[in-house]
């Protein structure tokens, strides 16, 4: 009896397994998404005029630079303009108006958040920032009130609808 030796040797197969460690829980109070939402609300409120930012003025900046006496052109005026221009530039990047990479956009969002904190700590922000959550709740309350008004009208129409005379029962 002849043996069939047509079986080929099994090829060595290498299976690579990559084990990823679970990221450790972050101790940060706000996630990137939270910061993005806060900055979004802040910028939107600032554009609408709901909040006012009091940027440092040239005279305030001049107090920090005693060399302004020696220079005929006051450098604090250009410093005031640079702060405002930097802020507007960051807003343009955050809004997507000024072309930027995703890393530059994230950096701009972080910078605006940092400026918000600095302005808030220096009492340079006036008025409250109305959050989208509050706006959403107000919109839901208005919708509920409209629905209730419709129900009241329907109930009132039903209660005060003229009654039809009762038909006499057929005589048996």
C-alpha cells in the first residue's frame, strides 16, 4: 500500500497582538468637549453683546511700563491694540473664519478659555453668560405653555359648546 505524501508542511504563521492600556481616568474638571462648549457659549454671548469684556487700556498698560516716558511714541497704545487683535484673531480661528489646522483650532480654543479665566479673575467681564442649557429650558417652558393654552382652549370650547336637543326616544 502506497502512502500519499502530497501534504505540504504547514507554514509558520505569526499572529501579532497589540494590547492597549486603558487610559487612566482624568482628574481634570472639564474635558476638551466641555471647554469647547464653554468657549462656544462665551464667544456667542460676546458677539451678541450679552457680555462685555473690558480689555486693558493704554493707560493701564502704561503704568506697567515706566519706559513710556523715554519713548516719544507710547508703546502701551500698541500693546492695547495687540491684545485686542490677538483676541479677535483667536475668535476668527475658533469660528473657522480664519483657516487653521485642527491643532491650531484647539490651541485657539484653549487660549480663549485661558483669556476668559484671566478676564474673569481681573473683573474685566460684565454681565452673565447665559448658557445654552438655560436657553433650552426657556424654549421648552414656552412650548409647554403653548401646549397648555391649546388644551385650555379645547376644554373651554368643549364646555361651552351649545348642547344639541335630546332626541325623543321612539315610542313603543
